[in-house]
C-alpha cells in the first residue's frame, strides 16, 4: 500500500449525526451525577404556564443509570412521535405531488421568466419567507415548503443545501426578528406586561440586517457550487433523494392547467393551515391531517389509482426514515435532563450570577445564556414560559428595560435553532431536504457567527438607549 493511501485511510471522518447526538445524550446522563437536582415551582396564570421566580429549591437526585440512558431514546421517539410521523406523511404526499411533475415544471417556468438568474430567485424566495415569518406564521409550516426550495435548487443545478437554506434560513431570519409575532413575542411581552408588538422599530432593523446577510451568504455559496460543483458540501451527491442528474431537468416545459391546479391546491392547503393556526390553535397534528387531505385531492386531480397512491406514498415516506429518527434521538437529551432533575438547576445556576454584573455586561451575558439555553429548550413558547418569569425580576434588578429582556429572549431563542440538533423542526427540515446535519452545520456555522454579531450589537444598543417603552 502506498504512503498516500495509508494517510488517506487515517483521515478524520466526521461522525454520523446519530453518534454526535447520542454523545450529547451520554454527556447529559453523566451530568446528572454531578449537577445538583433542583426545580422551580410552576403556576398557571390566564392559561399560561409560568415558573414562579425565587421558587428554586433542591430536590432528590435522580441520576441516569444505564437503563435510563437507553430508555431515553425510546421516550424521545415517543415524545417526538407527532413530528416524526409528520415527516413521514410529508415525505409520502410530496412524492405523490412530485410524481405529477407539477413542482418541477412550475419551477422551470419561473426560471424561464427570470432567465435563470439564480441569485435573483434565491433573494426573492428567501425574502418572501422572511417577511411571512416576521408576521408569526406557524414555524412548523416551513417544513412544508422545503420541497419547493429543493426543486428550485435542482432545476438551477445547485445543491440541496441551497434549497434548504433559501427557504429555512430566509424564514428564520424573519422568525428571529418576530416583528409581528403573536405567539413567542406576544407571550413574552404579556409576561413582561408590555404592550403587544411594542418596540417594533428595532425589530424591523434587525430583520433587514439579518435577511440581507443571509441572502448574501447563500448567494456566495450558490455561486461557488454553480461555478464548481465539487465545492458543494454535499459531496458527490448534490441531492440525497432522486440523485439522477436528469431528475432536475423538466422534460416537458409546458406548465399544464392540471399542474397549475395541483400547485394551487398545495398553496391553498398551506394557507388554510396557517389560517387554522392563527384562529383555532392548529399545530403539528392538524398539519399532518392537511397534508393527507392534500394528497387525496392531488391524487383525484391527477387520476392516480389507489394502489399507485399507496406505492408512491410509501416510497416517499421510506426515504425520510433517517431524518425522522434523528428527531427522536435529539429529544432524548431533554428527556435525560428533565428526568435527572437538573434542567431547572442549569437555569438557576446561569441566571443568578447575572444579578451582580454591570448593565451592559449583564445584557450581553443574558443574551449568551439564552443562546445556550435554547440548545436545551428549542420551543420558543416553552423558553418564553420558563425564562421570562425569571428574567423580569433580573432585568428589573439590573436596570435593563423589560423590552430589552424580551429582545434578548427572541434573539436567544431563534439564532441557535438554525444549527442545534435538538430542534425538531430543523431536523425535520433537513430530513425532508435530504441534508445530513453534519454537512448543514459546516455550511451554517459561519452565518450563525454573523447573526451573533448582529444580536450582540442589537442587545448593546437596546441596553445603552433604554429600549422601551419600559
């Protein structure tokens, strides 16, 4: 064997996402033996579950044993069952829609109209999703649009990362700012007793900064892939699913009336879900139901037989098994921390020391804590319910405005969601897009650092100017 070949064999290989996440589960289990167990009291006020400030107390330790460690995987899968099966259903229904050629043909028509200017297409799609997200459109809905981004990237001869990034990162740039977000922002401001949607000007500025940086970053990467596909982080396979080079080429450029109707039905059902999310509190289970109904309607329009429907659906669902199971493994981290009674201890230990810091430093440290805490609790409403009741007395004591506290919560909640493997939505998005978490992390990490800088500047500005009204 040649020396170069031996060196090549010893080259470091990035561990699979399952290995990385289970390593985090193991570390969480080890932590239950060293971190004191404790908990906060919980109360419900106006149907909002809140942590009672100054109620932290030690409780009996419950360290994770070997059986608990592996049982957490099963419990994580069970607790994530709704989003896991949502992934399977989306995969099946999207496969049915793809079998009609509607998405690819529609994307091709769009490309023809823009004369293949991929940078303009990326900018337009990302900006549209960003604007929608600033209005608080349910975060789960973004999963449904990932196939559109993948079809767009495939038709432009780019890669799956560009497809996912254009939709998901554009969306999250808007989610982080949350200009008119009635859920996370609304909950946080209500706990802080602030007027709904107050402090809008700074959030608009943050959104503009984030979306410009994001679009520029995606286009920079897309240009590299366009000029030299070997520079794609996806490796030799630019698209995990249907990697046939001809799959991205639309053989029939004629966008038929039937195909237009199918695309119209897709967006109509998604809009219907968004309406239900705002007015009736619909969530993941209703989104799954909407997709199933959508699949049936598309099958009727395209005259797909029942047997063809099942066969195509199963093929689509089968292709997403890897990503769906990753979601459950990621949830096991939270299972271990909660059952080990150390999650509240982590919150308490991180927040209390901030009371003795200066105004500016305290704001930045509080921002850093929220970034780290979001790795554990990725739910925006969950984080608001846990952190805001604790943050209000802390910011009052530090001399920060409560509006600054809300801003810190929003930025801390949103930023790390674009990379943390404990985020069910992110892992579902990557599963649908066919992008491994390790490859995604390499792509998105530099952008995340840029977002951190924007966040630190925004928090610093809010701290120094007394961002209000109070």
